[in-house]
């Protein structure tokens, strides 16, 4: 993975942004429970933050493990 793959920043609602990370790294952070579906993500060059869930579609078993 090279630096050009790292195009996302993420932040909990009302929290400080972290990154940049790749989409693959976002998935891993979500699976590990480091970040959550309700956290926000923005891609370099975009102006609108959105929930991670709108970007990454996780499987139902993975989702249940965090509820």
C-alpha cells in the first residue's frame, strides 16, 4: 500500500480527526472496534463528512459483534 491509497480521515461525532488511512485500514479499525459505525469519515478533497457506515458495508455477523 502506498501513500496515495491513504485518502480518508475519520473522527467520532464531536471528536478530533485521525488519519489519513486507506479504505482497507478503515475496515480493519472497524472490525477491531477501534472505530464505530457512527463515527464520521471524509475523503481528501471532499467537503462533507458522513458516517462510516455509508462508505463501508459490513457483514451482519461483524455488525452484531459490536452491538
